[in-house]
């Protein structure tokens, strides 16, 4: 009789560990997003719960979504070359100004020749 209750207790314990283990595993993308201050952390958390009911199809995509964002780089597709970009814009603007000046000078030289 004791072994029956012991086996039942082990089964309940295994079920509870499995149940809470699945919930903890599905919260990993949310924890990553929260740690990285992800702007969509709440959406990742809700999608993690939805993934529990959709046979875990969304979970790998949530992991990717959570790890893509980093506070220092944003989405990881941007680099820290923004000051260089500004310098390039200034350089292009200067070249355009010089080009207009040369065209204006060329047009005025052509008008004197006629």
C-alpha cells in the first residue's frame, strides 16, 4: 500500500516538475528581452504564452527576436559609423556646391563666347 502512494507522489512530482519546467523554458526569450531592455519585451512574453498553446511553433522565433536587439547596437544591423556618415553628407554637399559653381562659371563663359 505504501508503494502505491509513493508511486503516486512520484508521478505527481514528475508532472509538476515537467509542467513548471515547460513554463520556465518558454519564459527564456522574455528573460533575454528583459535583460537587454528590448522595446518589444511584453510582446515576446505574450507570444511565449501563445506558443505554449500552438505546440511550441513560435518559440524558436521568439528566441531569435529576443536576441536580435542589443541596447548598445540596437537591432544589430546598425553600426557606429553615424559620425562618418555625417562627414560624408557634408562632403557630398560641398562637392555639389562646387559642381554648381563650376557649371555656373562654364555657362557664363559660354554666354560670353556667343
